[in-house]
C-alpha cells in the first residue's frame, strides 16, 4: 500500500496473490453479464449496440483504476439508459440517427463535468435531497417505461404514439397481431433466466439464455419468420472522437446531465457505502465522484454511452466473493477481445431475446416492498413515490423528477408548518414535563399559577410563524403573567419568524404578560440579537425561568 501510485485508488491495491484467480473468474462472470445487458441498454437508449459494448472497455478500465470502492461496478444501467432516451428524443426525435449518437457522446462529457464539479466543491451531499420516496418512485417509473418498450420488441409490433398511455393502448390492441415466434423466443429466454436464477444462481443466466436463443434462431431460421436479429456490429476497438454537436445542443443537454448525475450519486454512493461497511474497508466519496467523472470523459471520447453505477452487477461480484476491481479490468479485456475478433457472431443475436433479458433485469427495479413499506409507515410519502412512478412515463423523466422534488419540498414544509407543541408542568426532581400535545386556548396547563411554559418542536420560519403566534396568544388567558418559550428544538429563526416574535412580544406586553425564552442555543441567541430581539429575557433552563417568575411575586 505504501508504494501504491498516487493516482491508483484502493479498488485495485492490496489484492492477495492467492485470491487473484478468484477475482479473474469473477471478471469472466461480469463479462457474461455485461455483454447482453450493455447491448440491451444501448438499444433502450436508442443507440447502436456497439456503443454499449464500448462502455465496458475504456470507461470501465478508468473507473476500476480510480475508484476507492473495491466492488462498485461502473456501467450503463437501466435508469441511465431510459434517461438518455427520454432526454435525447426531446432534442432530436430520431433515435439511432448520427446526430442522436453524437448527442449521446456529448451527454457523457457533460455528465463528466458535473461529476467533477461535484467532487471539486464536495457537493456529494446534494444526493441526500433525493428522498427515498422520490428515488423509489423515479426508478420504478423508469422501469415501467423500459418494460413497455421491451414488450413492444418481444411482441414485434410497432407503435406510433408519442405519449405513454396511447402507446400502451396501441401495444395492447396489437397483441392479436404479435409475431408468435418472436413471443416464443422472448418468453423462452425469460424462462431460462428465471430457472437458472433459482437452480444455479452462480451461473450467468442472461448469457446462457442468449446463447441458447441465438442457437435456436440460427438453427431453425426463425429470423425469416418474424424474429428480428441484431445485425452487423462493427469490429475493432473504439477510436478517439470529439462529439460534433452545436453550442445550442450542448446547452440543452445540461439539465439531463444533472438529472443523470443526481440519480447516480444517490444510487452509486449508497451502494458503495453499503458494501464498504459490510466488508470493512473505507471509501472516499469525493474519489468516487472523480472516478465517475473521468470514466465519463473516457466514455464521451471513445464513442461510448454515459456510465453510472450498477447495483445488480455489484451484488453479483459480491456474491462471487470479489473484493477488488480486478473483475472490472478482466471484463474490459474480454469485451475488447470480443469486439476486436468475434463481433461477427453478435449479428445473429435475437433482438427479442435481448429485450427479454432487459425486461427480467429491470422488473426488479419496481421495489414493491418499498412501496408497501411507505404505504404502511407514511401515506403521504407513498403518494409521492406513486406520483413519481406514474409521472416518469407520462410527463417524461426530467419533468417527473422536478415535480417529485417539488412534492417532497411541499411535504417537508407542510410537516414543519405543524410542529409538535406542548405546554409543560412541573414533574419530579424539578424537571418540567410535557403534559398537553395541543395547547388548549383559554385553559392552558400551567407550570405554576400564572406561569405557562410552551414548547415549540421546530425551527421558526415563514411556514409555521402564524401557527406559533396563534398558539402563544391563545395561551394568554386570564391569570397568566408569564409565557416562557422552551426553545430547545428551535435551531433557526428566519426574518418572517423574527417579525412574528416582535409582534407576539408587543402584544403580550400590552396585555401585561412577560414573554421569555428558555433553553435557547448560542447560535439562536446571536440571531435574536441580530433581529433586535435582545430585550427578551433568556434563561438556561425551564427551572431558571420558573425561579425568575417566582421571584417576581
């Protein structure tokens, strides 16, 4: 470790010689998973199959050499593929065209810039703003969109609708016209994958299913009976290339780059941290961001598609007892050999089998247990997740995630606008205990005759300032001489709340009632001074406030 090159991250260093054969074998498994899935995800993104294969060469090598995670696998994945398709078709409505492909290269470079900016300014915490309901719903929505498109390929039907529900209706109405052999190959591929997953989970089910489907189609000539095949795939390694994209298109790609990076940050960093904690090694979040950034520079300059993280492939490597990035290096070498010397055999791959492989892979992205948990624990968050899941295919991925963010923000503000409040009464050992969760107007519970201690369970800001004012003034009933705000939970005060405090203090003073604050933090004390509220009496504890009240007679 001491003589490890400075540019080389810990994902490669420290592999024991005895474990090298196991790591290489895991790399063979990874290649077996990557070849069919990368081709399938490239097709989802509207890109040539070879673009997906190229993503498993130079970008994968760069990430493996620079990542601090010993297990995280960088690759195109279903959410990224669906995002690319959604974002690029909004700019150029011709998937697979030369301009569309050039835009995909530019998209990878812009994602690299966003990743590197996040690393330089240590903005990885922004991923925390993707709440679980938003992430669960967003990824489920992408999965629904992908499953719909793959169903169309398996049925071998064509749709012309631009919007989701009309497109879905066209698929349903064309089921009687589906190509029987195409459906049979697709369903057979699914059956093989599911069967191997149960009986031999260590085997590369997708590759085995694809080989069987290819052999069957080639032997029986089903490509002449409605089973589409992949067609010619260019041979040779990727060559350096700068995207030919106009300045206006570069600008149009920026929102999509931010969306792709946000999803990768939330999913990728979470996956990396989880495996690092389980296997007892450290990771550097900023190093991961740099690794993603440089991997996507490699993608954009070597005719590849944007790469993010793959939770499913990372899990497969963990199950194979891999504890390094050696499998990624091995996979990159094997894919490079494939595209250089054996690309001809790829031409016979059935498209319907590839669609079936992708469909089986993405169905797991619809996290039904997570939706059930949200329904059971907090219905409002369930509806945010459900709305996001429906919004992705209906509104488009970028619009849906923006709407979901807004719904999450509204939900946070809504909860903060109605914080837990209570009046306190004297308990044992001189402590003051919560007695009433909702202060009752005119008849508040008093800590002592004439003294009301009121606890407010949130920061004071514009959304709850009116609630605070109404409740405090409601406590100012007959016989009340002091109202003390227990401000332990008040961590911030904005200008609207400060103005409300001025109004409350003035109104209570006019009624002959003293307003004081207890258990206030040093930072909030500074805010009160800044807002000109330093005339309010402050006390370290409720007991000290009560003693001050008693001393007034």
